[in-house]
């Protein structure tokens, strides 16, 4: 994290070390806590610096502990040492930034596995149940949010220009999850159709500022059948236009062939 610009970071594990009474999921910690209180009383880290913001990059290993401690931090303005008299009064919690809204992902199991979106759903539900207030994200990045597609387009154009190629005018997005990948690509296509000086995010989150590296006018969504979406097991919600792909292909190879054919390279497709 330091390499990508963060200056002062901590982790759930370090917060639990500073406040050993927070993690009651770990039964071994319960024994250690009891021994600490018996021999020296409850000891906190006097050098603990209150948390300024929470960044959620992916699902944690120990969900229960992370859910508990994150909510502790949200309810105490980042400092578990100072607990407000009531946690149900509506007020702005510390900033929380999250990415990757995928509810599930495809792995070796026959059924999809819970992804970061499932963890966020648990966090939102628990925070609402405990505080009575909705969890409010300061920013959301990753699919399906438009800013992630903008960033990808920016990088693609930098690579194109560095290799003497023109900037792109069309984006092809390949994904296996209708609820996230295809929805995101279709929302980005909607954004591309908007006037350059008045683009508005459908999701309500931030966009990159106007740039000469944002040149595309169209984004096609290509759904492949090698991940979350399985044609024989799942049906696409035809009533939701955001989930309808431009086309469906068996796998990534067939998707690439489709792109090459669309870009006037049929001789490559037939090789």
C-alpha cells in the first residue's frame, strides 16, 4: 500500500492488538484477554492513532472479526477508546472507500463462491441494524462503477500512443458475470453517449475529469460462459436492460475472434 501512495496505514490485526477486547470471535484471544485483565487489567496501546478512513480492497480472511471491528470504527469515529453515548443518532461516519462489488465469483466448486460484494452486503446490513443508519461510501471503485472503465480506457490509450497507434474509439469488455461485468460495461456505454462536458455517473459516484485520453464513443459488452454465467444453469434477466450483453460467446477465445471480426480482420478469425 505504501507503494501506491498511502502514507500511514494500519490493519484490522493491528487495531485488535491495540484494543484486545474487540475480537471476541477468536476464542484463544478470549483466554488471553481474561489472563491480561486478571494480571494487569485491560491494557490499550497508548500510541494508537485514530483511524481517518477505511479502505476495503477485497474480502478478508476472517469475516466475523473484520465485520465487528470495522463497525466498531464506524461507530466511534475511528477511535474505539472513545465510545459515544449512543450509536443510533444519525451522524457522518469516517470515510469508507470500497472496490469490487462482485457478489460471487467462479472457482473450482460447482456453485459460485462468495466475493467481496457478499462481505459488503453483510457490513451494510449489520451497520444498518446496529446504528439505524445507512452505510454511506465516500467512493466506490472497481466494476461496475464507471470510473474503473475510464481508468482502463486511459491506460489503453497511453499504451496505444506509446506504440505509435491512434487512440481507441471503441471499447470491448469481456466478462462472465451479468450482474457486475455486463452491467458495468453497459453503464459505461451509456456514459460514453453523454455530451463530453456534462457526463453524469448513473451510480452516483465520482468520475475522472475530462481528458484527451478518454476518446471512446462506444462500449460493447461480451458475456462469456466460462465463469459465473453458465447457459444451462442461469438465465439472464431480460427485464433489466443493464444485464443484457451485446453478445454472448462460449469463451474468451471466441470473444476475441468476435472483436477481430468486428474490427475488419476476418482472415485472422478463420486461421
